[in-house]
């Protein structure tokens, strides 16, 4: 062992590895952090100057209005860029995006738990930027339920109302009503430690809804639950939202939650809004490659390709004729990324194959995941990895060559330079 360590090969390799992973030294890091802080300060003062000139008007008929909201943290980090959305009453809005994209920061700015660096926030027609969190008439549910362990379920829910100095009768009526909606009446005398995760989650929701707030904010409220309970709570929360006639803003990094719960989804990346739209609209018409890859499970397949006169030629040489209704009036560059969802890849001898006989190709199965009613078929198409979704009755085995039909009508084309979707 000791000899091996002295091996010259080791000694030579080590510094190379370090160089690769630790690009900046302590001094360089401090210098970069200082520069970022200074840049942040500059941006902040510019944004505030612009803010001072902008009139503070909430559009009519809009319940929650976020207008060019920015967040620049004290260390200069610009976490949220020009976030704008007008939300109507009773909408269920979901902010979704990968970790660190600015979802919680935005939600916390709406709640008043984080300062708004620049931009305007209105709730129910009122300018909210400088209003204290307790006066915003907002209820928030956090990822960690943070129930008081020494209090019963009843007292946990009654606590925020006691702070509001409501009468005993009013408190009792609100708590009992919430308990009924959430079906936790039999649990009111228990302490949180004697509850399951889902029950605790419901108490946390109860504590939020008793306040009869105008806006319900939820930050990843289901991430601590197991998969089955998550699915159940998902529909319960939507149900609750409908029963309460609430306006809800819900944060998650789970695209399935976003798709199933939202009336409108806001997709974020690196602090920038990528797209706002209904689940169905975003799924069918993603504006760029990031959104296309983020929404939908398994993710959309992307293939490097070239385009000419209605024909997509993949780098493996196969040609796919794109229906003219998709390409009409579009300017399509020569080099493209061609995208196709796993569910738009069909069996090579079925209905779609008869419609598009030119789009039948052979793939080699590398992994077949059976999910009960369907297969996720991981395969190689030439050298390219891809995934298709097949009904479970089509038995497939690893290593098998399978004929598939790429549905050309469901094609997506992206500009590889910008990632922008052409369609
Ligand atoms: N107090 C802070 N100071 C500086 N940067 C911060 C601070 N809080 C958050 N950030 C940074 O701001 C960015 C957005 O953070 P945020 O918590 O909003 O992300 P998120 O989308 O909620 O992510 P997650 O899904 O992991 O919860 C991250 O890069 C984070 O590191
Ligand atoms: Mg977060």
C-alpha cells in the first residue's frame, strides 16, 4: 500500500485533479465576492432609481400583482430578476423550477419575510412593499410544519387566532370548521408527536386556513411526505383551495405537482421566469429547451439534427418529414435540436406507423422499466440515448431491436444557439 502511494503516477495525477476542481484560490474567491457585492450594490441603486420613476398602479381586476420584482441579497447575489405576474382571485399559481432558482425567495418577498429590492407588489389593490408581514393578510405554510410540540392540535390551530385577539367563540368556530374541512376532528386533543406525517401536514394547513387570509402561500409543503401520501395531499390541497375560494401561490420543484395542481404555472431558472401558462399550454408549447426538458416525465428526447425544406436529418443520418402545418411561416436555421416526447414514440406496426410509414426506425432496448400499465423503454438510436413510453402489453426485453414510429406531428424544434423553441 505504502509503495503504491509513492507511485509516481499518483504524484503526477494529483495536482492535475486539484487544478480541475479548485479553479480559484482563497484570495481570488474573496476578490470575486467583493466584486459581486459591489456589482449588486450598483444594480440595486439603479433598480431603486428606476422604481422611483415608475407609477405604483395595480391593474384593475388583479388580486396579486408582482411588477418587475428583483431580489439582490446583501452579498450582491441577484436571486430574482424582473419577476412579473398578474394573478386573479381564486387562481392556483405554482412556481416551479430546479433548486436555487428563486422560488422561495419570491414567495418570501410576497409574504414580507424578505425585503423587495426593487419592483412593486400589490395585494387586493394595495401597495404592499412596505407593509409588515402580519398586516398583509397572508397565510403561509412552510416545508417544515413547525408545529408547537407541547400544544394539542386544537391549540396549534387556535394559536394564531389568539394572537389576533379574536373572541373564544370565534376561535372555536374557526378551528372546528377547519378541522372539519381537513377531517382532523378526532385528532384535536392529540399532540403533534402522536400524528402521522400527513396528519401533521393537515394541521399545518389548518393553522394557515383558520386565519381566513386573502392569499395562501405554500413553500414545498409536501416534500416531507412519502409518495403515496403526497399524491393524496395534492388533491386535498386543491380541494381545500376550491372550498376556501382562496388565491393560492404554491412552490415546488416537482413538475408533476405543478402539472396536476396549477391553474397557471410559472417556470423559473436562475432567477428568471422562463414561461407562464396553463399546464396544458406549457406541455404542448414550451418556449425553450429548458422548459421542454423540465416539464413532462420522462423528459423530452433531444436529438442534434439539421433542417432543410421540411426535412429533419438526424446526426445518425435518418430523415424525418415534418408536417407543413408546423413549419409554415417559420424561419428555421440549418442546425437544430429536434425534440420528441417519449409518449410520441409509438410501436412500429400500429396506427401511427400506418400514418407515418417514413418515420419508422429501429432502436435497441438498453433498459425496460415496467411501471404496471406502461414501459419506459430506454434505448439506443444509433449512438444516441433516448426514452420511449409504450403500453405494458408490448413485451420488450433488453438487447432487443424494436421498430418504433417517431410521430412527426409532435415534433419540437429548438435553435441550438439560444435554446429558443421555433415550434
Ligand atoms: N440570504 C441569502 N443570501 C444570499 N443568497 C441567498 C440567500 N438566500 C438564498 N440565496 C440564494 O438565492 C438563490 C435562490 O434561493 P431560493 O431559496 O429562493 O431557491 P429555491 O428556488 O427556493 O430553491 P430550493 O428548491 O432548493 O428550495 C439561491 O442561489 C440561494 O443560494
Ligand atoms: Mg425553496
